[in-house]
C-alpha cells in the first residue's frame, strides 16, 4: 500500500492499494446500510472502512484500472496508523523532479512551473538538444541553462539575513514578512539572541529569512557570542540592512552597508531623522501600519529585482529542477 499524499495531519489522505491487497481491502469495506461493498464501474463510490470490527472512516473508493485501487480517507494520523497495522504502508516516491515539485509546491508560481515541466519530459528534451547541429545546440543549451537558473531560484530558498542595529525593527519586519508573530519583539534592545529562521514565499520566490541579533555593544559573553553567530549567518546569504528611519544610519550601519544588497528604512510612520545621500533607501516600511500583503509584495519585488529574476512561474521550456538534472545539463554543453 502506497501513501500518495504527504504524511501528517491533513483533510484528506490518499492511499494506493496494490493488486495483491485489493481483495482484502474490498472485504473491509461496507455500504452505509452495512451490506457488503461491491465495486461498480469506475466512478468514485462511498463506503465505510471497517477494521477489527470497528467502522473507522467514511471513505471514497476509486478504481484506477491498471493503476490500482485508491482509498480517499480523512487525513487523521490515527486512521492511517490503524490501516497500516493491517497493510504495510510507505510513501509513494514521486517519479521525477517535476512530480516532487508538484507535491511540495508552496504557491501558484511553483505549481505553474511543476505542471509545465511535467508536460516537457527532461530526459527526452535533453536527448533532443544533444541531437541538434552545433550552432543551434549552443544557442539552445545557453537558453536551457538560463531557464534552469530561474527555475532553481523558484525552488531552492535563498537565504536572506536581516542585519542592523539593535531595536532597528528587524524582528518586526521579520514577523510581517512571515505574516505571524515568530520572533519576540519589544522596546528592549537585544531581545533577539539566537538567529531565527523561517521559509517564506515572496513575490513567487522562496526565501529562508533569518532574523539576527542586532549590532551594538555586547553586555557580556552571551551577547558577544550571539552577535558572532549573527555575523556567521551572513556568509553566502543576501544581507538586507534595516535602519530605524526615526534615528537614521549609525556608524555601525555604514560599516555594514557594503555587504548589503538593499536597505530598508523601518518605522516609517514615525518622524524621520536626517538621512545622508550616500546611503540608499531601497524601501520604506512600517511593520506596525503597512498592509501585510503589500509589504510582503514590495519586499519580494525588491529582492527579485536585485537578483535580476523574471516573474516567478513557468520558464518557457524544459529546465533542470534539481542538482542532478543541472549537472546533466551542464555536462551536455557542446
């Protein structure tokens, strides 16, 4: 028996019944009037699932013909656990990278990309590319690499680290980007000690957002260690400098500026302080007053433009969706 839907609590769980299990499973189904269940035709049919003489769920039964029998159950872990006591159950592995993306998609753009790539067949497309004459092959190979960069950017979360002074508004911005109170916030400086990280979809692209301890004078060994850990998070990441617009850039902000891809002026609802011309202001936000959806869209668009990415979604041709496919595409260079 294969679990076709991801594990965990859900509204619906779908399992595929193997041909050797079909008769036993059908024998555990009853109609609502307690009469034996008889499969009639290919349309979905409702039945009661009885295990150990107890009705455990109201299910839909779908006959896929050569594809086997499917049970659509309620997604309670208790129901799946009870069923697994009678039939060995394992998660069904997606057939390819596009199928994996379809299963794990975080939003509509990733769904669009997955559906496009499912229809294209990476292996066949790579073979067709290899059969082209030299000149068009070089052109098409370069185009496939570019599409693949965009596709992978839409799949693999890019780490983005929020940096700046203590109490600059990093944690409030972090929470607003996640649309929930993930990090502790308040007027006391230095509330964030360990880096806090979460994945969010912004303007169609996935990001691992990291809220770090603010720059400032370390009050002790713990604060110094926290700030050192925050600095290590910036390695290989996109750093976004958050500056309290009511105070303006500090000396420490100016030292951080060369490492950062963008500058966010936070607390824009307060009276602004002087802002030196040499410090760019990529985005002005008020985590307390801005509409959350608008703020997330503007921040995502800022990152997408800095990364020179197109709008997220389908990429217009076959593309590599994981490291293995990318390596094969690179090796196919003319």
